[in-house]
C-alpha cells in the first residue's frame, strides 16, 4: 500500500534529471524582468506594460462611446452612460448627497474606472496579470483618496476638521488620553494603508490561484505519468481554473466598487458636521 502511494506521488515531484515537474506559482510572478529601458527611471516590465495597455484601452473605449453623443443614445453611449450613472447614483450621490456627489464625481469616476480596468487585466488572455497586483498603483490611489479626504475636511471645516476628528465632542475629557491616539491611528494612518492592502492582496491572491490551477492542469495533462490516471486530475484543476476566473471577474468589479465607495465614505466623514 505504501509503495502504491509513493508511486502515485512521485510523478508530482520535480526531478533533477529533467529539470522540472510541477512548479507552484511564487511572488516572483510580480517582479518580471524589464522589457524596455532597463536600468533607467523609465524601465518598463510586463506589469507596467499591462497598465499602459489597460489605460490606453480605457481611453479608447470611452472616446468611442462618447465621441458622438446623442439625445437617443446608441449602444456604446448607453454602456458608458450606464457606468457613469452607476458611479454617480450608487456611490457619489448615495454617500455624499447631490451637491458633494457631483463635486467629487470626476475623482470617484476616475478611481472606479482605473481600478476596474487594471483589475480585469488579470483574466484577459495574453495579459493575465492585474495591473493593480503590485503596490505602486494601489499606493498611489490610496494616497489620492487620503489627500482628497484631508483636503475636503480642511476646505469645508478648517481647523475644526482635525479637532473634531481627534477630539470627538461629548466625550469626557479624561478619555481623550485613550481615545485621541486611537483616532489618530485609525483615521490618519490606517485608513490609506487598509485601502491599499485590501486592493493589493485581493489581486495578488487571485492571480496566484489562477496560475496554480492552470499550471496544475498543464502539468497533469502533459507531464504527469499516465500510470494511476493522474491525467484525470487535469479535468478538476481546469474546472477550478474556470471557476476562479469567473470569481476573479466578480472580485475585480467588487474591488473597484469597494475602493471607490470607501473613498466616498472617507470624504463624507471629512465634510460631515460630526464624526
């Protein structure tokens, strides 16, 4: 029995003589070699190229959808208006109200579309990795949201913004010794970090799952020994790969929505009369 189990497992292990076997995905996936301008500040690798392609496609699609605006919209215009209307109604005006919702709509719309297209590249053939799966883009977007949050608070409420945030009204003064450091940490330090990590880690984990499933499918189908029927496992890993691909599309959309929604929530907390 032990020999049969060993014989079934051995084909899964890398063999020195053929230099291979099954290789699980690693974090090296997110640090590809340079493609252009290696060693310069303008160095472009695969993920940077994916970002550039995603942004170019987004601009192209928005231009095609809005270049001939009509009272009775065509299909392209209808899709663009639907997406803009979703951000305006379900995020901007829902969270910030009509006035502030329109005021910050350009920022919220930009964040939503940029996160969406850079997330969705993770399931597009030939691209196959999310542009938001390394820290640069999530960090920049989180900083933009954070700076907007601070700007909105100062512009609408002046110095009272920091006073109300750090010293909530109605609290006994001795409790400020405990409450103020907590508010400082949670409001002004952890918010941008959590916003960044939520997007980043979802895209990293999603990519690793997809690579694991399809790499296992390739291994079982083309490299595994036929003894013991190991090739049948390729059906299961491929099915899981398809499932996780559909799930990753859902996650890509949800993360765009959540990132934009939280940005609107933070702005709303900054302009609200009380925290």
